[in-house]
């Protein structure tokens, strides 16, 4: 009896030890997707505490290196904005319209790259923590902002899902049911980053097309935001007489 009790206690301790390592490994595995604390604390043996200390040190070094890199990129991108403005003013003085248009297009491309780098550095320096949010409500809010200023952005209702039943000895055909893909879609995400990404896609769709259509496709595990643009009107045909 004493041997059985001792064996049960030993098995319990081993299971608790494995659970501590497993829970810490899961937290690290989901850190990029779900976020995590600045420092980790985990109960457990001395070996696990040493691993947690090493991970915390690595995270501190990574945050410091990221802050330095983001500060350098932000400073360089900000400094490039001044000569870009001077180039635009000087390009306006060029009398050749074709050459002036080409220079202005190059300047627009350069300033767009600068803005994208500034956006990236701001996002890295002010990284928001993931939280539970309504993806449906976020999409509605973004579309409403474009609708308020008269931009042609619409939402495409999701299609219905057909679920097929299993085979049965009492029926020669499989049954099926239709599920309406309506209602609120809740996810874990970063709302500011998601709104910025959707706005960039919609802006590109409006830039290169006549209108933008936003759709939300979901299943049991994933949610996909689809932004489609409608091509420009074809140029009118010229007939010779």
C-alpha cells in the first residue's frame, strides 16, 4: 500500500511538472498571434525558472533592439521628407509638361515609400496588444467612414453554407442543411492595425478601380477579409471616318 501511494504521488508530481513546461511552451508559441506579457513568471522547478529567466532576458534585448531600429528608420524617413518637398516645388517650375509629369510621378512614388516606412515604424514602436473584438463591427465602421465622404465602398453579404449530412442506411441520398452566414464574428486581433490594413487595401482599390467591395469569409477556425476592386472604365473607341 505504501508503495502504491508513493507511486501515485510520484506520478502526480511528474504530471504537474510536465504541465508546467507545456503551459509555458504554449504561451511562447502563441505569443506572436495572441500577444503576451513583457515578462513571464511560471511556477515550477529550478530548471523551468532558469528557462523563464533566459526568455525574459531575450525579450528585453529584442525590445531594445527593435526600439533602436525603429527610431533610426523613423528619423531617416522623416529627414527624407524635406528634400522630397523641395523636389516637388522645383518640378513645378519645369516647362516641359511631359517631363514634369514623370518627375512628379517619381516623387509621389518616393513619398509613398517614405510614408509606408513611417507607418511601419510607428506600428513597431507603439505595438498594441491583441484583444477580443467584433470583426463585423470593425468592417462596418470602416465602410461607414468611406460612405460619409461619398466614396464607393460597399459590403458584399456572405454566401450561405451548405452542410452535408452523413450517410444513412435508411436513406439513399445524403441530407443537407443551409446555414446563413450572418451575425457577429468575434476574433482576437489588433483593431488599429486591422483598420489600417483595410484602409490601405480599400484606398488601393479606389485608386486603381471604380469602386471597392469588402467581404468577410469565415469558417470554424479562420476569418478572411476580402477587398476587391472593379476595373476602370475602358477608354472610348475612336472611329475614323
